[in-house]
C-alpha cells in the first residue's frame, strides 16, 4: 500500500470580511505605486503646453474677474463686506480642487481601461493618486489667493483671520474624501450606463451654485432654503474656511460634523461599489 504523502498548501482562499473587502490593507501595501502615479500625473500635466504652470494661476484669476463682473457688478450680490477678489478666490480655489478631483476619480475606469486590462494592481491606487496629485495644482492656486489676500491686508483692509483657520488641513482632507467617494460611485455607475456621464457633468456644474461660492450663506435668508443649503456637505467646508480666513460667514460645529459624517458614508459606499465593479468592468466597459 502506497504511503500517503503530506500535502502543504501555500495559498488559502477564504471569504472576504468587510474590512478586507474595502481593500485598504492592500492599498497601503502598494503605497509606492501611489507615489509613482502621482509623479506621472504631475509630469504629464506640463508636457506640450505653452504656459506650463502659468495656467494654474490664469484659471482662478480669470474666473475671479468674471465673477466680479457678473455677480459683483451686474447682479450686485453682497460679499459680507469682504473685498470681492478675496471673497471669490477663497471659494474658487476650494471648489476647483474639488471638481478636478471629482472629475478625475469619476473617470477612473474609462481613463485606465487599457492599463487595468493588462496588469493587476489595487485599482484604488489610480483614483487615490489622482486626488493626491491635484494637490500640486491646488497649492499653486492657494498661493495666488494668499498673495491677493496679503495685498488687501497691506492696503489696510480689515480682514480678521482666527484660530479656526487651523482647521484648513482637515477641510482639505474632507474635500479629498468627498471627491473620492462620489467619484468612485459615479465611476462604478457609468461603467455600465455611459450616458450618466453627461448627467453627472451637469449635476456638478449646478452643484456649484448650490454652494456659497459666489454669494455668502448669510445672503440666503429663507429659513427653508438655508436648511437645504446646509444639507450640501461642501457648504460647511467653504463657510468654515471663509470664517477662519477673514472672520466673516457662518461657522457651526454641528454643520461641519454633519458634513464629515456624510463624507465618511459616501467614501465607504464608493469604495465598496468600486471594488465590486472592478471584478467585471472589463466585460462591460
């Protein structure tokens, strides 16, 4: 009778737990890939361009002048006694960073279809790296805001920064997580229903006008509309930054906490949907 040999298994397949299903541990193990993708994204942005980084300064300044003419001069919307360039730039910088991150994260599957079909790596590396690489552009635009801000300070304008400005890194992290979570949800849905891309594009454009960027939250005097505005998670983020930067606007820990809780839920749902869709996106894209 043949002697039975012992068998040693090198791989064990077990059901995924909820935490493992999010893929965060694998993402952390491949963090060097995130850094490589970040460097790639930043380098590609300046190839075959005339002004290079100059576009990052031109875009917010041009938008600011348009807002001053349309909303400041024609519509005569108040800005809480804050100089219009400072008021508009503070919202433009944050919103453009959010919209850029959201757009890039939402196009993850379509943009990287060729790469995803050839080699395996944690798919979350791509949207996470894009959100991080956009920080470079955001830092330059934020520098533009700081320069304009200081010009008005030196001219004697009474701008009152306070300790709430220390929440700025938290606000940026909240913007990143909100853009990433919504972007992953949109990317998962548009993989199968591509016409939804147009809908979400219009939705994001309208979303900006539901956020206190071209007008202060105090301008919304209707109690019902004011409460609806606070449902928007970006409202508390924008208002907190403005309140910390020049002491005008509305700040509420409750509103900021609500935004943070909403963002966490959207991020978890987005990652779960993204991880589920990545298994079959090659067949549907």
